C-alpha cells in the first residue's frame, strides 16, 4: 500500500536537502498579461502559496510543455485522448523569459523529497492547504533558498519551479514577452498534448 502524504515535520528545518542552481533564462512562464512579471502571487489559491499569505510564489517551468500544462491545462481533463482549449485562451497568453542572477533552489524531484517524508502526492494532491503547509516549512529552512524544483503533475518527466519572492528570484528581469502562438516551441506543445482548439 502506498504511503499517503502526511503533514510536514519540523525536522525538515534541519535536513540536508540537495540544491541546484538554475539560470533564469532557462525558465518559462505563461501569463494572460504581457507585463508585471515575474509575478509572485500571495492569494492562497495555488498549490504552494503561503497559507499565511506573508510571502508570494511564482510558478514556472523548465520547458514550455510544463508551463503550458501547469497553467492552461491545470483544470482541464482530456476527452477522447485530446485536450480542448479555447481559441481565445491561446490567443491571449504570453510566454515570459527572464534574465538575472543564478537561482539556488532545492531539488525536490529526487531523493530529497523522500528524505523529508514527502511523496509525489505533494505535486498532485487536491488538498492545497496541505501542500501549502509543506511550502511554508520549506520556505522556513535556514538555507533560505530561492525556491524549489518539483515534478510537473501533467508532465512528470519534466520539472516545474516554485520561486519565493526573496533573494535572486526578486532580481529577475523580464525579457520581451512572446505571444504564445508565436513562440517557437508552441507547435510542439500543441502536438504533445493533442490540443484541439474550440
């Protein structure tokens, strides 16, 4: 029987967690706005938002597939082996890339997740308050990393990134936004997810 995801333990604060550095130019973010990026949300409505709303979180992907899946397909279920997405949605989204200093993040896509008692359920559970408590404990780690890498729910072999609004994450500078349809990786995303426009 699989071990269910439990509450984050205070021992996380003393755990030695693997960290990696990421060049912000490798990150992809999809937004309905062409400005205001990187955006660190603090509404409490997303998976790794701060439950106390004292810090913001910016969600990004290490590929356009991940950014697309984690944003546009977030609440869509496939029908007949394809995802249906409205023309307007695809027409009104922008891809954001960034410059800035290297980001240091915990890598929770590997053994460190198990070391601290986590499971892949952390990245897919519908229990957002539980996932947010995990985020808050990771945010409190004395290493004060910029965020963490995790396995994308819809593209498990690829990685997503949650950045906290502190450190190098707040120093990222947005490049010129690219309309989603004009991005060179867009055709591949449409094919990968078998997107049908409606």
